[in-house]
C-alpha cells in the first residue's frame, strides 16, 4: 500500500518536473527573443542609415566627448518602452553586438566605428508609397516591402495633434534594384483611387470629407468664389503644364499599366496577396512636389490679388460714403467707431449694474440664464463657471438691473435663484476683478497665422461674410 502511494508520488513529481522544465524553456525562449529585438533596435538607431536622418541622437553622440550615450536615454524612446525599461537587460542584449559597444559600468553605449558619409544614391534607393491603411505601422510596411529586398529605413509622417498617419510613407532599400522591383511589384492602385498621386481626402474631426475626383485645389476654389467673373490663369497655366507633361508620358504609362495588370493576374493565379498601394520612385515624388508647390504659389498670388481688389473696392466705397454730406451713413460710421473704441477700452465702472445670483444647487449654463433674464431686461454679460452655485450678471444700465431686481421674487419662486444688486465694497471688489480678468485675457499669447494660412483664413472670412449678406432678405408682416 505504501509502495503504491510512493510510486504515485514519484509519477506526480516527474510530471511537475517536466512541466517546470517546459515553462523554463519557454521563458528562456521569450528572453532570447526579447534580447534579439532589443539588440536589433539599438543597432538600427546607431546605424549609418538612421544617424544620417536622426538629428537628436546624432547630436547626443557629437556632444559626447567619447561618443557614449546613456542607456537611460534609449529607455525613454517609445520603441524601447514597448520592449523593456530595464537598462541592465539592454546592456546584456548588446554584449555581442558588432555595431555598438557597452562601457565597463554597463550604463552607456556607443558606436564601434565612426559614422560614414551620406551615400549619394539615397533617393534612388527610396520609394514613396500611399493609400496606406489608417493603422499602418513600421512592421506592416517592412513585412510588405521585404518581399522586394532588404528594407533599411521606413518613415511614416504623422500629425502632431492626433498621431494619425498622414496617409503616405517612404521606404528605403539597400539597393536601387530593390526599389525598382518594389515599384514594379507593389504599385497596384485601385480603380477608385484619385487620378493623381498626392491627393488625399480632407478630414474634419478625424472623419473623411467627400473628395471631388478631379477638382482643382481648395485655394483655386476660393479664388473662383471670390471672383466668379475672373478667369484664373493660375489654374489653366498649371493644368496646361501638367497635361503637356502627361502627353509625353502617355505611352510609357499605358505600357506600365498593362505590365502591372499582367503581373496582377499572375499573382492572383498563384494565390499571392495583392495589396492596393500606389508606389512611386522618390525622384518622381520630388517632381510632383515641385509641381504642387508651383501651383500653390501661383494660386496664392492670384488669391492675394483678389483680396487686395476687394479691400480697395470697400475702402473706396467707404470714402465715397464719408464725403457725401447728404448721406446719413457717415454719422452712423462715426457712432460705430466710437462704440468700437469703447469696446476696446473695456467695460467702464457704473454703479448698480452688477447683480449676484446664487442657488442651493449648481446654476444652469450661461445661455439658459441669459435667455431667462432677457425676457425681463437686456443682459450685458454673465460671469459663471459650469457647476458653480454662485455667479454674477452685468447689465447695461442700473435701470435694467432694477427691473430684474423688482422681479426677483418671481424668479426665486420659478427657479429658486436668489438675486442681489451689489453695492459698496462688494461692488468695488468685483469691478477690480473685471479689470484683472480683462488684463489677463489681453496678455494671453495669441496664435498668429502667417503666410498661406493667414491668406486662406482671410479669404474664407470674406466668403462667409458675402454668403451672410446674400442670405439677408426683408420680411413683410401680413395684415
């Protein structure tokens, strides 16, 4: 009986031992994989290809006396954070590296050889790719393009505000032939893709807006809206240049398309994955970039002329209005100028126009308060933050404030608001608060728009103003 139990115990121990061995084996395998990934990543960062482009890391190396970079700096990089934050493990991974070396203390790393010169064929070895998935990653691009050759560098431009991909990337190969192979194999844009490369759908709140197929750029649209009678030479000249270039490339484009379709069919026959991408040489992309920049420059020049004409026309009409003694509009302009000056100076101290409002619970929003009080008397400003049970209301005159004060019993009954017109020290302190708040607002740095952005913003404001003016109409009341 005892022998049987002992035998069962031995079998159980053997089972546990084999399981622990298997777990230990898996753990070693994971650590080995991690060490390999860390080594590969650090060697890439310190490699010639990356250092020719990575200004931050190159500056760290150049500023260091002995070329060493602290391993703790690498831990702060997003790619390394995903792998590990253990500096000792990173030092261990780089122990047998042929690219970098670790110092005796195990806390710093540097290149073994000096940085080489920038090769003169980088652009020839690089391809431009668009129509990428929204969630595109470096590893996805490497997986797709490694079929054509050894990928040494991938750049995916992203928006700073959201971190989303801009829809295109650059892939650098080790050899020029590999880049050419990628263009031949992977350039398979779908039928519904924009006719020209470099045209991306506009987005609003990360949602794509409809993109007209072959419409001119938005700058030209603005010019046309501002001056529908103006024949924009910018558009015709630029498009004429594009069309002339296209005619010369028509034959070669058709031949290339046929060749791609043939390869497409061959791939489908053998069941190979066909990814809808547009792939161009970087040289062709640079030519397109130059073309678009020229078009934008001409468009902006035309837009500037349009805005200057509008400004000159409006200024002239104002001058004529001011010099006409029979027209009462000049008086109106003087009054409006005075009111603008008063607005610039801010609210001036007037006794009896500030009212304090309180409630047992958080007060409703500004709009609700203003709508409710304006039924009784006009309100100039409501000073309240969301969730507050206390706030202040400024009226245009003491008379307006008194009208609301007289109706405070009804308002308290309907909304449970307590209203009180400020006076004495309380009123003085609140007016001081108004002045301080205004000064803080004026001193706050404003984001200034410059160049193209400023010009387009001004044009859009003119379009909106004209649209509002066009929608104005007189309403006649029926008897």
